[in-house]
C-alpha cells in the first residue's frame, strides 16, 4: 500500500529518532553494503529493524510467532535455492523443473535486460509489464493505447539495477541478496485477482485472494486452504467485500503449490487467477518482510506454530 505524504514524513521522523537513540545499529545498517558486514551485524540489524517496525523486542534465541520466525530465517537459513526462486528471470525454470508442467502456466518473458538503455521499445508489443528481478513492488504496466513516454520510462526504471534497490538491503530477505540485477519485460496478464498460498514446511495451509493488486484500492480475504472456509483476519490489507467461487482447478493450484514449497520451511506461492485458468506469479519467502502485525494478533502465533525451524544454515 502506498503511504500518504504525511505518513512518509512521520515514518522518516520516527526512524531518525530511533537511529539517534541506537547509534550502534544505525552505523551497522549504514554499512550493510560493505564486505565487512558480518553475521553479528546482520543479527543486530534484523533485531533492531523488527523493534522499530513492530514496536517490540525480538529475541532470536526464543522465537514463536510467524513474524519472529521469518526474521530468524533471515539470519540463520541461507538456502541458495531461494535465489533461483526469488529471481524473476530464473523462477519460471524452477517452476517447470519442480512441477513437470509446460510453459502454459507461466507468464511469458518478452525480454530480459541489463539496463534501461538496452530496451528497444519499438520492438515491444502494445501491452507489457516491466519489473525489477531482485525487488518487490517495482513494476510498470503499459496498456494498449497508453501514451508511452520512452525517455520517461527509461528514467523511472534506470535505478532498478542499482545495488541500493536490491530488496535484501532494505529488509535482509536473503533470497534477493545474490540475484544478478535485470529488468524483465513480461507479457501483460489480465487477471481477476491473485490467489496466494501460505505454505508451511511444504504444506499449503492458508491462502488469500488479493484484489486490485498494486493499487490504492488493494484488499484481501483469507481462507483455510483445506476446508476453504473464510477466516476473519486482516494482515496488511483491509478485507474485501467481494465473494469468490472457488475455481474448478483449485486442486491443481494446491498441488502445484505443494510441489514448489516442498523444500522450504515457509514460502508463499502466488498465482494469477484469470477468467478461464491460472498462471504462476512468484514465490515469496518473507511475507511482508516479517514486519506486519496481524489483526487479530493471535494469528501471528497461530501461523508461527506451523513453521518448524530447520537447522541453522549460514
């Protein structure tokens, strides 16, 4: 969700005050791009970022809630397969290898570019989506009939390959850390909503339906993935008044999510629900970066109970 100008200013002021009160953390966070950034520095930054955002302490030796465990995973679970899954360039290949399905369930890549200057916009179709392959939320949609300002687009997306835009260096989500930066051009998908499975140790337990994704009107509803009953829960987005009929191919989506999630303690498997089918969207290992309260709060612990933490992998 986009913050208002007032919310952004308020956030920055609170962050400045917090940093001033915790100079050791502020120094370590400022050095996160350097080779000298250590495991202890990482743990310090993860603890303090959690404290700043969640307004409570994080004891990495004693975690129980969903948000706490996601932050534990940032520090101690560094499986390089997450790099392949999080990278929008390589994720489709991982999907095909794990599911044995063809590319009909994948959003087609039109082009992959090392920089904005490489893109020949005259060769792109009338509709497409530009995305950063190592970040979250960075996308630009072009629809048929849009007045395309090529230079304006180049200027807007040029920073997407700068190290400072790598999602790892904002919330320490390990899967993004070692991705080679690219700008991806995907086919435009006209979808009804996104259906995203929350998978714990390989088992899809919940899903939510996200409407109006990446807009100010975004909203979502949670469901039990096995009983299909709606859950009274809000997490980052308000609930939607829209009702859905469970797709006839829900079982196929569930089975695919189970295959993709089989090797990980937690991952969210996202699909686009189109008018007559579905397509794989992405795999997300740190839902809301592990920094979003639940309403009601009890679900933070309920979700957390389902994650069996693996042995530390540094």
